C-alpha cells in the first residue's frame, strides 16, 4: 500500500514539475512575444518620426527657397513690369502654397509664428498689389506712345526716300510742295507725340519711385517678421541656431544689397 502511495506521489510530483515547466516555457514565450512587439512598435515609431523629420526638412527647405525667390522678384520687379504676372505673382503663389504646407506639418508654436507673419504679409501684399496695377498700366501707356513715335519716325524715312527719288527723276516737280506740307504735318504730329511721351515718362517714373519704396518697405517688414519663423523651422529639423549671430549676419548681408 505504501508503495502505491509513494508511486502516486511521485507521479503527482512529476505532473507538478511538468506543469511548472510548461508555465515557465509559456511565460518565456510570452516574454519573447512582448519583447518583439515592443521592439516592433519602437521601430515603427522611430520610422514614423524619421519620415516626419524628412518630410519637414523637405517642406521647410522648399518654403525658404520660395521665400528667397519671391523677395528677389520684389527687389527687381520694376525692370520689366510686363513680366510681373509671369514672374513676381507666380513666385508669390508658390511661396503661399509652400507656407500652407509648412503650417500643416509644423509644431503649434511654429504655426503661431507663421500666423503672426501672415498678419503682416497679407495686408502689405494687398497694399502693394493696389499700387502696382496702375504702375503696370502706366508702363503699357508709355510703351504705346513710344511705338507711335517710332511709327512716325519710320514715315519720315519714307518721305526722305521719296524726296531723293524726285530729285533724281524731276527736280522741278510740283510734288515737292505736297511732300513738304506732309512733312510739316508729320513733324507737328511727332512733336505732340514726344510731348505725350515726356508726360507719360514723368508719370511712370513717379509711380515707379512710389511702388519701389512700397516694395522696399514690404521686404524690410517681412524680413523682420520672418526671422522668428526661420529660427523655429531650423530648430524643428535639428539645425543649430544662434539667434544673435544670425541677426548680425543678416544685417551684414542686407548692407551688401
């Protein structure tokens, strides 16, 4: 009887050991699973952070490039007013689009700085647009008057050629009188055109000075307001910043222009 009890106890002990080993193995397996899941989540999160950082870097650099190109157009727009739509206005649209993308991916603190920038940028841009369209119209009118003057001058050349032909063919021809009368009329007309050109030039030059001054003030205000935005953007993509040194360097660059 004692042998049976002893054998039963041995079997029961073996079962307990087997169960303990099974539980231990199961816990070990679960530990491995949890470790793998934690590692996967860490890698996934790290990948997301890395992709976000790269996306931000691309968007921010695009915005800074668009801003620089837009300011360059503002500084030189008066050289060819007829190209404003193809050059300056396209640069303005590109910068606005880039800045909207920046607001979508940036931190809230940076977004706040961008909104503050917009509060200066949009009213100043509207003011510039209001003044620049009369400037473009004045330029078109000046070009039209200069073309009229050129047409008159071309007619003078035709008359001179006709006079030379008559001198050869018939120096005493009655046509000379008619030609000289026409020449007098053309000279009078040319004088009127020249006077109009001078008036248009004075008007255009006055507008050019006015609009150029507005553009210059616009650029200055934008640069003052954009410095904080640029600082925060660089900070987000882990570029070392030194505000004071940056400010001094920007001042030195402005003096070169």
